């Protein structure tokens, strides 16, 4: 019988966020897979826990992942930990979880610290629907393409960013989303110098041009306003489809266009127009 992989979150700054269940899990597993063993050993020393550790990080997943899986298949249990936060979220742990799923190895996620959820909760922006975008690409072309794909995103957007790239990221946000778009910049969450700055993209750019950013940031950006759909009767919508058809558009494309503008069913518009 195979062992179990436990996804064990670690504090994003405050050691007081270590729950009893987190501690018990670290005590009970056979070994720990850590993003950086030098960081994780400090937490283990704080808890007075001694466990064998292996490294599992971005650049050794191809060798370390299968090695961990083999130990799990042999019946050992493993706690996967990152330097801070929840494993598998913006983290190579997702690849290890996928390997375990393929081998039908049980995976148990222990609830706990997560920077993106902490930031969203205090942002003052809508929390009902959101999208987590992680770190933006370093490559300018890929970065621009990523942001362009979010131009009409209605959900609240969450990004991670390092201090040395913050200003250029805010400038890219302003160019893509506009200076008036609201943003909450959450810095050093749960730590001594925790700060949440609620402002607009334009004001954020001006502030950080004059003030050097310090610490890791979670950026919570307001989504785009919902496009108002045209209120129109089915009869009027069908007439609009027919006018577009007379102007040279195919019936299928005309029905699709009017459906998007009005929210009416595309197939119904298409068949009604065909019957005229």
C-alpha cells in the first residue's frame, strides 16, 4: 500500500500561523520534501522536529519528483513544504501532485497560510470571482501578451511581484488597464511591516517612482467593468441579423454577433432569421 503525500503550508511571515494540524503532520510523516532545506530546517528547529529532508524545487523536479514518488509507492509518507505559503500554488508542487495522481497515490492538502487569499481578503476589492495570475513572464513579448489577454477580464486579478520589478509591472498595468483602475498593493503580509495600499494604478506608479519598494508584493487589481448588453426584443434582434446578412455577413456570423451584443440565444436567432 502506498504512502500519502501531504501538502503542508508554511507561514508567509508569522510563525504563529502554524496550526496544530500542520505541526502534527510534520511530526508524523516519514520524510519532508522542501523547496529549500535551509529555510525549512529553521521551522523544524522552532518546532523541535527532526525529520529526513530532500530537496524539491523548480530546477530538480525531473529527478526529485520521480524519486519522491518511488518512496511513496514503497509506503513512506511525505510532507511537501515551500519556503512560504501553500505548496502547488504558483509552485512546482503542482507537478508532484500530478505525478501522484497518475500513480493513484493519496494526496492530502492541509489548510493554512496562502498569500493570495490573505491579500484578496483585505484588498477591499470584489472577492466573489477572481483569477490568480501568479508572476508575470520576464520576456517583454510574453508579458505584454499575458496582460492583453486580461484586458477585458471582469474578475478581480491577483499577481505576485518582487520589489525590483514592481514599478515596471505597475507601468505595464497602467498602460493595459488604464490609470483609473483600482489596485491594492499588499506588502510583507503577516510580518512586522505589513502594509496594504489601496489606490489606483496611476497613483501607484507615481508613488513608487519616488519611493523605493521593499518586501514581496501581492497585487490585487480590479477587474474590467461588465459590458452592458443591449436590451432588445427577439423580433428586433432577428431584424438586426437580417440587416447584417444584407450587408454581406454570413447568417451564422451575424447571429453570433447579435447574440453577443444582446445575450439572446445564437441558435434561436439563426433559425428565426432563416425562417424569414
